[in-house]
């Protein structure tokens, strides 16, 4: 994917990301960086993976996400806003890609991935390496020091009822990462934040 198109995607996504949850813009940029790293080592299609990552969370700007903020780490995946933001992101992404005259087959694939990107079971059921790489890049940003700082800023210090958040991340190491590249990187990041410490 060419650099100019990436800039156009980011410009289109930025207003939504800036009016979504705290730190969505920074999260998106880290997810894109993770996606690029994965694509250096795995045979995915950048023309699908990167647009997905730029646009996957733009729908948070269109939903009331207080239920997500108030939920415990294990409850977050079942929040109404979690489902709604994926649907809204998919709709917005479709419109953005259409305005940018993006290939219609790729656009349909991107929209389908975004519509379920936070449902690991649905992504895995697609049996599509590009969908897997999108999920992995997005979920890699749940590890690392930047993500811990982001969650504290978003949910407050009470979120560092770290035990539950730690359990979710530890289980995620086996549940979310399928490629060897993501498995290795996720464990490295988990180690850096002390996830394996008692």
C-alpha cells in the first residue's frame, strides 16, 4: 500500500479517533505499527490489513461507551458498546473507502473484518490470514507499557485491579495469537510489563 494512500486513510480516520475514547488515535497508530511488523514476517496483504487497522476503531466516536468504561476487564467483551462500535466502524469504513475509490472487493473484505474485529472466535472462523493479522495487531496493543498507561488513563487507577486484567491478558496469549510472529512478540511484551510475575 502506498504512503500517500496511508496518509489519506489517516486523515479520514483522525477526526473519528480524536472524538472516540481517550487514546484511540495513539492505539490505532501502535496497531498499524504492529501490523506492519507482522506483515514483514507473515504473508498477509497490506492492502487489506493496514486499512482495517487504520479504520477499526473509528466507530467508538458514534456510540455511548460508558458501559465499556464501567465494566470489569472480563465483562468488557459483552458490552453493548463493544458490539455497536464494530458495526459503526464498519459502516464508516465502507463510506471512507468508497470516497477514496478503493477496490470494491478489498473494501468488502475490510468491512467484513472490521465488523467482527473484537470477536476472536469470528475472526478465527474466517480462516483468513489477513483477518488474523488484524486481530493480532490490535490485540498486541493490550500488552506493552503504553497500553497499561492507556488503560489507567481510560479507566482510572481502579482498573489496576490488575489481577483480573492480568488474567485476561494471560489467557489471551493462547487464545488470540495464531502466527509465530505474534506469539513471540506478545510474550516479549507480556514479559516487559511483568505479566508472568506472581
